[in-house]
C-alpha cells in the first residue's frame, strides 16, 4: 500500500505533486472567516483553540555518518515538513513526507517517501486535544511507519518520540529497517503547540423572521 502511495516520490522534481505549506491552510481558514465578518449585521467575537498537524523535522545523519536524511513536502528543495497524510502521500499513516536520502561518501542523492504515525492518540486530561500537540505535556512514545527510497530499498520504520514538558522541540529516533543494517537517525522535531485565536462572526436575525 505504501509503495503505491509513494511511487510519485521519484517524480517530484518534475512537479507531479502539489506543494503543501504548513501555514497555508490555517491562513486560508482565517481569511475566510474574516471575510464572513464583513457580512455581519451584529458581529460577535468567538474564542477558538487550534493546532498544526504538521511537524518540522530537522535533517540528520545516520549512526555511522554514511547517510543523511531530510524531510520535505516540496517538489524541489527541502522544507523539513512532515505533513498530515490526508493532504500528502496518503500512505495510511497519520503523517507523511518526501525524503531526500544522501549518500555522504559518494555525494549522491536519492528521492523517496516516508509515512509515520504520530503518538497523537493520547488525551490524558480529556480536553479534546492530543497530548502530543500540547507543549505543556511530556512525550515518550514509539510509533510505526514505512519508507521507500529509490535505488536503496523499502521497509518498515519505527520512531521513538521524546519531549520534555514545557518545550515545543523534542527528539525523534527514527530507525529505517533494511536487510543488511538498520539505519538510525536522531532528528529534532518541533510542533507548534495549541494557539488561542479570536474570530468575528455574523449573527443574522433573518432566520427568525416569520414567513
């Protein structure tokens, strides 16, 4: 399933996939809500809390210093984003990204893709927000994934996530399992926490008029 979802990874330099920016969707949402306020007859303020489903993943070398791994959602270049899967590769995991796999000895780059589950299923305080996205909470969890890299191979992946309470950044120990040797990458990750926002909304009385 993942290999089928990832087959477009190797054509990304030709622009076969749309770029996704982690700021784009929230900005469009905010712009749409702002436009609605201009039609209000009695504008009121609503409080909202929101969080970003994307992570920023730092590039990392493997344990031997032979390979380097970068995450991106761009057709060309690297932005470090691990995006929500439903808007990207549709790998079957919660998040996915293209990966740029660099052989540091021969200075060769290979395109690939990865799908990873985030440890987002725990909500210990039952406030409706996964603890993983609340920077006030610590994280210690292991999740599964899968990868596919052109001219290298494909297989399962595991991610160990660690973050201290009160910090937006943490450590992801990513292991790519292969036939000859597992490759281990220590990548710093960052999520953007939960943010409060105020919105103006329209409350029309037209609905209550008698027909």
